[in-house]
C-alpha cells in the first residue's frame, strides 16, 4: 500500500472515530478458564468492515451497525485503566476488515505493542487474525499475543463461499493455522484456537466432527469454539430460526472427547441420526450404548485408556480408581464412596465381576 493509499484510508477511518470517550466497561465479559471466571476486555478495533458475511452484525451492507474505530493508543490506554483498577485481567481484540486486512491487522498489533512496550503489560492478549493478512504480519501478531485465532466459520470451502464471499479456508485460513502451529509448536506460552458457526448453513454434524477431528490431530489447537447461529436484524438471515443451543453444546462435548480422550470421528458414526448428533443424550453415553460389545467394563482390571471411555469417568476419576484398586479390590459401591457420577458409572461397569446398576424408576 503506497503513501497516498494510506492517507486516503486513514481519512476514511478517521471519520468513524468517536469524539467522546468509549465506554470500555460495557465491553467486559467473563471468560471460563480452568481457574474459574476471568474478566476480559473484549473490543473491536473497528466496526467498519468491507466484508458482507450473511450472518454478521458488522457486515458491509447492514445500515443499523454503528460504525466507529479505536486508535491503538486508545485501546491500550483504556485497557490499562481498567487493568489497574482490577476490573480486567486480559484483552481480546478483534476487528472488522476495513480497507485492507494488512492495515487492519497492523493496527491491532500496534495496540498490543503499546501495551507490551509502553505500559509493560505481560498478561493475556488474544488477537483475532484477519483473513487475507500476510504470514509476516501473522508472525508479528504471534510474537506480541498470548493467543491468536482465525475463525474457519464452517466445515467446507463451498459452504464458506455461500455465507462469507471473499474468504477461503483452503487458500488462506488453513494456511495461517498451519503457519501459527509451526511458530508455537514448542511454546507453552502461546496458543491458538478457531471457531465454527453452527446452523448458519445446511452443514450436518458429521461434517463438523470430521473437521474437528482433522484440526485436533493435525495442529496444536487449544480448542475449537462453536457459535450457534442466532439471526441478526438487518442481515439476509434475519428471518431464519435460531439454532438449538444444545447442538452447540453437543459439539463442544465432541471436541473435548477427541482432544482429551482419543476418540476419533469414526467413533461417532453409529450414533448420528441423519448426519446429526442426538440432542437428548451426551455423545459419550450414546457411543457406549451403540457399542454394547465393549461393556460392561471390569473396574478392577480395565486399563486407563479403557476407563476414560466409560460414561461418567473422567481423567481424574480414572486415576483415582486405579489408585484405590491398588490398595484393595473394588467389590461394591461402598468402595467407590466419593466418586462422582457413580450411578452412571455403575451402568457400564462390573465390580469384581458383578453388576450393581439399578435403573432409576420414576412414578
């Protein structure tokens, strides 16, 4: 981008910068982490966007969207005021793609640099990577951020073209995920995630599960996030019904089972109904019911990998069961005192060769 192009772009952008002080406190949300809820400042560098994604509140043709932009110094200063007051602990910075993805990404990086270099902030910064930005700029984002992400939006290239013209999974987004993976593979202080919309197209869960399986096995992703479609007024999909949030929840469970419990996409084929997951039960229980030849499992002899596939048994519980059976043979539910989800566990296990499961009878 030459100087004259930059000047024209800055002139356009300046017209959307607010004269009054932005209300940053209204942008605080509480993110779930292994350490509990953490207050994060969630901002957009600009709500201007040249893209026209059919589901997005910030799409180019949506007249209802308030258009504004924040200067990098404003982002950094506003964040530090909240941080020093103890109101936030980290920053999530996204943006509309305005004029040029490289320019947009550079402004976001500048915001993070000011925090790091001027204010000495060493905490959590999450930068959303802009589709179309160069790999060199992506590398700079990884350098200053704790976490980066680029949203794949959907599971297939042809579906993305239907909902977000101008974006490409194969020619752009996946290349960035792979490049970030190489940069952070040996780094414990860096991470990346991605997000997929659920129900914005006609995709089946089978497609999403295969994509999640591929992403988890190929790259160092902390997790895949899902966002159930909800219609936004003023967009082409404003009259479409919202997606059932339970479907989103089931896909989160699938991601967890693949990422943490060594399940694969093929494991869930038996439980799919017309290509989708059942909504009335969790996928681990549905999988166990679909594979009766694998159950019941003897708690006294099953190895760790077998135990963690039993509904109701997580990693901590599996380790605790192995610890207890080393002390004495598990012969009755009394020996499982303090174990969570005991009723579910008993349904799929034997204790010293005997089943203690009793179905709950409802009157």
